[in-house]
């Protein structure tokens, strides 16, 4: 009843743990059986190991959270060596989130992943493109198209491109990713935001701005998911402030093939099991046999 196909790959349900909020699953396995999940998107990985940002990394906001982790990760090689076999113990689909600060890093990371049997790469194009003055690859149509096309040419994996809501024209960027060969899209990543410490008269984060997530962004994320879903033919995975099954169903009605849950996992580690159960109960209550019946109806 909850089975979902994402770019030809069967998921037992549409609920995926969002990248950066679930690690590699080890900590959450103490709270529930990870086998119930449709998928797990790994912590964002880069070709080289990264220590992450200094100073404040997580800051609570009204109805949300800001983070400036700085893509701390063990590198693609470290993930393959130390984490991948653990994740294979579970039936949830493994989705590897891949980032990079330049095209070469993306290419080398994708080449390493090509040697594994994972099916889906979530290509994070919200990373700062150092060769373009730090502007994220996903901010402009040209750079988004080029990085997606480059990775598609060297990888046999399904490429799901994670889009930044900070792009100048998100729908146009989505269309360019599709034209470049993307198999799916996931959106939205965090919104660029600012927090100020008025007592110390400075920004809370050392990098000044940071990424805003949580319930506060849901209505905007929902609108963006609908806009993109209406424009492209490839599957869209919706995320941004999903905290319960009602939120998840809203995203599916807006056109999402599957959904990802992020910040809510920090509030309640059992959020995703509750969402899975809630979607099932909703479908029974309203006689819905397949999520396709309500997908994209708005």
C-alpha cells in the first residue's frame, strides 16, 4: 500500500531520512528498527574528509533551527570503508549524499561510489563552488547543468539532485538539471538566514549566515515542491519542515513522489515511524489504495 517507486527503484514506503540529520543511522538504530524506513540519505560526503565549521553549529529559532555544520564528514572513502557495510544491514534504500567545492571533487567522489553497489547518489549542488567565487553550483542554471551533466557522464548510478531554495529561479534550475540527465530532484535544502546576538553585538554564527530548517520553512518548501513538480517530468522528493504524517501527505499532494524528514528527528527520534504509521492510517480511513491517487492533486 505504501510502496513507492523512485526513479525505478522500489521503496517500501515514501519516507526517507534526510541527509545531515540521521548520520549513517547508528544512533537512531537505538530508538527504532531502521528496516521500516523507505530510505536513508547519508550525511553529506565530500572527496576529502572535512572537520566542519568552528564556533556555533546549531541554533534554535522559533519553529525551527539554524545550522552551520560545514559538511563535517569522513570523506567518501571513509564512508565506504567504515559505514557502508553497517548500513547494508538494513533494507532501507541507501542514498549517498555527495557534495564538493569544485567539479574535480564531485568527479572523484562519484568515481569512488561507482565501485559500490549503492543505487542512488543525491548530488548536493548547494555546496559553494570555489572556482565561481563561492556561489553554490545550484544557484545558476549554467553551473547546475554542467555539474549534473558531468556526473551523469561518469556514473551509472541514479542521480537525484538536491536543490537549494536560494537559487535565483528554482524552477529554471530544476529544468536544467532535468535536461542534463538528472533522474530525480530533492528539495528544498535550507534557507540562507541570519541570527544576531544582541548582547555580544555580533552574528551568532562565525560565517555570519547559516541554514534555516524546520516547521518555519514548510509552507515555502511546499510551494516550491509544487512549482517544480508541475514543471518537470522526473520524480521530486519533497522536504522542508515535515514533522508529522499530515505534513508528509501535503507534500505528496503537492506532487512529491517521496519525502525526507530532517529537523524533526532531533525533536523526536520516533518521528519517522510515526509518519509511516500515520500515512497508512490516513490511507485506510479514506480508502486510498495507492499514493498515486493523491499525488500531485493540488
